[in-house]
């Protein structure tokens, strides 16, 4: 009976020894495993840190490249702006010279314009007495605008040239209009016939009497009734009621 007890005790001792041995061997292994796991965690953490740093580096590099591009763009813009400013200075200098010339031109042209108006006024008064009210009012208007500061110098000059152009047109046109003339102390309502600046005649509305402006005496003179028909023809042509044709007019009878 003692042997089985001894065997069991021995078995227990062996089991305990094995257990103790396993425990002794497992402890370092566990420690090694934990160490390795920790190392792996550290590697993961380090990798995350590295990835973060890499991303930050990439962002910084991109920002740097953007900054370089912006710097190059600003440099190019500044160079172009400098050229524009330089050209503007040149243009301003040219404009200033032009303004100086304009002031000088104004000082010279204003007296000339006044002389042109005065000449036109004298011309109208000495010319054949046709459309006198209209022509004299045109000259008066020119004199009036010369004293107006709200009318620019170019507009004043344009108006003067328009008036001269109108007077030039009178010299190569024919026209007729109704007016009142005084002859031999009497007034007559008549149809005026103007042929350029060559001839100024009239005919009473009943067609019975005709007359002509005498440049020498500066007065209206009666014409012989033989001219009634030709003057009437001229009036019809001027009114565009008859086609142009050769007619006999008293060009050389002024002063008779």
C-alpha cells in the first residue's frame, strides 16, 4: 500500500516541477511578446508621426511652390506696371505740351475768328440784299457765341465755318422767295429771283412789273416789260416748276 502513495507524491512533485518550469519559461516569453507588441505599437505610432510630418512637408513644399509662383507673377506684374507708368509719364508730358500748344493756339485763333466774323458781317452788308434778316441774324449769333464761355472753341470755329459755307453756296445756286421791296417811294410785295450773286430781280405777284437791284446806286430799279416773261420763266425754274433752259435776263442793264 505504501508504493502507490509514494508514486503519487512523486508524480505531484514532477508535475509541480514541470509546472514551475513552464511558468519560469513562460514569463520571459510573455515579456518578449509584450515587448514586441509594444515595439510594433511604437512603430505604428512612429509611422503615423512620419506620415504626418511627410504630409506637413508636402503642404509646406506646396505652399513654398505657390509662394514662388506668386512671387514670379508679382515680379512680372510689377515690371509691366513699371513700363506702363513710364509710358504714362511720356504720354502726360506729350499731353502737357499739347495743352501748352492749345493755349497758344487759342491766343492766336480767337483774334482770327473775330476778324472772320467781322469780315462776314461787312460782306453781308455790301452784298446783294437777299435774305438779309436771315443772314444778319446768323452773323449776330456768331458774335453772341464768341462771348459765351459755355461754348467750346472748336464749336465756335465750326459755327463760323458753317456760316462761310452757307454764303459760298449762295454763289452757285438760284432761288426764289417772297419779300417786300421799296421802289420809287412805294412798297411792293414781290417774288424775288436770285441767280447766284450775279443777279437779283423781282416781279410783282400779278406779273405786270419787274425790277432789278442796281449795285451802283444800291436801289431797286424798274425794268422794261419786255423782261416780264423771262423773269417769270426764271421764277418757275427756281421753284422747280419748269425744266432749266436758257433765258434772257437783264444782267447788263443795272444803272440804266
